[in-house]
C-alpha cells in the first residue's frame, strides 16, 4: 500500500477496519493510478459533517412526505390492456407541494402479536426472480415452514407489456398450486400475500397503484394502475380459487417478518436491488390521511420509498459516474438516492469507472472491453465478493475479473480494483445510514433493531462500517460499550412477512374491523 495516511475521521474509520494482510506483496501503484485513486477517493468520500447534513435534510423530507396534501386525478390514464375492468378508475397521482418522498401508508396497522397462525400463499415480485411460497405459521415460538419455488422472469419481460407479466405470474401460481396439490376448504379461497417491491400508492391493504417503475423495470400499462387489481384479474382468468388479501412492499414484509420473532425491530431496510425502508408511524402524524378519521395513536407502517430522496439534487454529493448512471437509466431524474447507494447501482458505478480508465488507457491496456461495455453486466454480489476477497494476492478477484469481464489483471490493476470497490461500497453504506438515522430522530427512537436484507446485514465489514457511520450521525459516544441501534438480518419478508401481514389482515376482518380493506 502506498496511500499516504490522512488524519480525517474518515480515514481513521477506514484504517481501523482494515485487515489487509492479504494485500501484502503488492508493490506501490503506478503514479497515474495512484493519482486516479486519490481523485476517486475524494469524490466518493462522505465525511461526518456531510452525513449529518444529508440526514437532517432527510428528516425534513420524511415529514413533508407524510403531510403531503392534495391527491388529484391525472388527466389521461396511460392505456392498459386491463383497463376494461376494475382498475380503470385507479389512475391518480399526488400533487406535491414540495419534496419527493412518497411515504406510502401501507394499511399494515400495528405490529404482529406473534400469535399469528395459518397457511398462506405468498408471491414476491421485485427483482430478477419470482418467488412463490406456501407458508405455515404456528406462532412466534415456532419456526415458520416455507415451501418455496423460484421462477426466472425472462429478462425482456422487464421492458414488455402488462399482459405478459400478469399472465406469467398467474401461470406460475397455477403451476405451484397444482404441483403442491393446494386446495382451499369448501366455500373458501386460498389467501395470497403479494410482495410488490416498487412504489405503490395504497388506498387499501389489498390495492396499490404503481407510481413509477424503479430498478430498471419499464413494463407498459402498469404505472398508474392498481397492481393488485391487475393480478387479481389474471388469477380470475385462470379460474384459480385464490384471492389477494394483502399487497406489501419488501421493506414492510422484512419489518413485519422480523418483528414477528423479534419485538425489538424498529425498521425494515433493503439495500440490495434497491434502497428503501419502512417504519411504524402514528396515524396522527400522517396528515395526508386526515380525511380517514383514523385514531391518532393507531400505528401504521409507512413505506418511505426513500430511494427517491433528493431527486432535486440538493444535498447528495454526485459524481460524474452517478450522473451518467442516471442519464442512461429508463427514468432519469428519479431515485437519486437509490442510484448512489443500492447494491445493484454500486456494481454499475464500478463498471463505469473501470471502463472510463480503460478508455483512457490507464488499465487493461490492449485488452478487449466487450464485456466491460455491457451495462449492468455485474451483479450485486460481485462488489461484495471483491471486497471480501481475503485470498493471497487477491487471487479470487483475479479469477472473477477474468470470468465475468474477460479481463486479465496485473497486480496494480487488481489492487486498484480492490480499492475502488471499497470506496464505492463505503459511500453506499455511509449514505444508507442517513435514511435510518433520519427515521430514528423523527421518531425519537434511541435503540432497537434495523432488520436489513442479507446483502448488507450478513457482511461483517459492511455492517461494521454501517454501525460506525450511524454512530457518527447520531453522535453516539466514542467510548460506548454497545451500539444502541443494531442491524439484524431481516427474516424472510416476502414469505413469512407476507404471510404474517395476511394473517393480521384476515384477523382484523374477522373482528369486524374493515379499516383499509377494499375486497371486504
Ligand atoms: C426500490 C423500490 C422499492 C423497494 C426497493 C428495494 O426502491 O421502489 O419499493 O422497496 O427498491 O427493493
């Protein structure tokens, strides 16, 4: 290592985490690469003061999102192949005074008791795969039984038509139900919990109008329509004895699944494919729901959809690579925070940097960049695999660069790649604490568990970095014995979480409380 030690908090933090014995044996970087590395380090560093500034702005945005006032019908709904039926009236939008955070009410009213039981179908649509489960809940003290099947969603469907998507889902459900020989009791239907990990505005728990596709999806005929309604129609067309009891976001599922077993859960957070969080708010603080006359102390989970934070670019320190990623995405100007912090975009930032340096003949000189030129060729794990490569002289990294990008790295290129991975991951982790700290401050939460997806929560280096940054923003004492807020690995949100939310909803209906239920 030839990087000159600096004296900032940022460096102390990084140095304290360094366990770089496996990097011994590498010589110094060539001057040109060293200079590039320095520039990148500077551009990607988010110091404590900046973190605090972002977090403060975040807190204001959370409040604005809850107090958004007017809901309006938009003039002309985009055409949908299903607009003939029940979702035709569902195209609406919000007129915002200011701010970007949707802060979507979920109609998940309160925490699970831990006594939820029963059998539920669950469906998870949110990334590259479709997951269908049959979940059996006993109670908090027993491990739920999850029988699952994964279905690969053809890549081109993500830019296809609504009809194709919903038919694929309904056909997959039909296969699953037939394969497992699942049948409802006489006169009933199988209850389905649907995890839809995109920003859906929910007027009811079994309804949700897609506001905008995120994470690179771009299927026509869904935005502005009730996704539960569209799936319900596709299920009916197949003649399946199934009904959607609850629609939820992956963050809500993660929070409730975790709280089912761990009552100290305060937040559900996702950082892998996208970046978002869910927490429990009091209805009295959700003034955009004032018209519903809900009790002020009634708790309701809020899906923040905070990937959309700072779409106006007021506080986030964007680099040229962030700008390029945004401009090349299907929805430029949207999901500013997500595009700088979610795992899927971190890999893309890495690719853009290496490609930039290749173009300037600073790395991989004379080698073909055919693979390197393919957008999103690197999956989320790539970045973590590189950062967690403790093999002698980064032999695993060398192998991955060869197999995934068809690039043969020399020592300097290996070391350089390793450093930029660290720089990108560090920024992402530090930024992700801004949303969590803002929620904690807004709710005056001093301790508890943040249930996060395994992408971050199961990686010790990232987790330590996250705790360090959260402590910086929230001014935790340096000499603390324990971190008051810790990250836990979220339980299975789209399986167990969806089942628990379905159970809670059915129980509410059975108790005669139809608050936030459409298909009564
Ligand atoms: C995107 C989606 C959001 C989801 C997150 C994580 O931000 O808009 O709904 O929770 O990704 O999957």
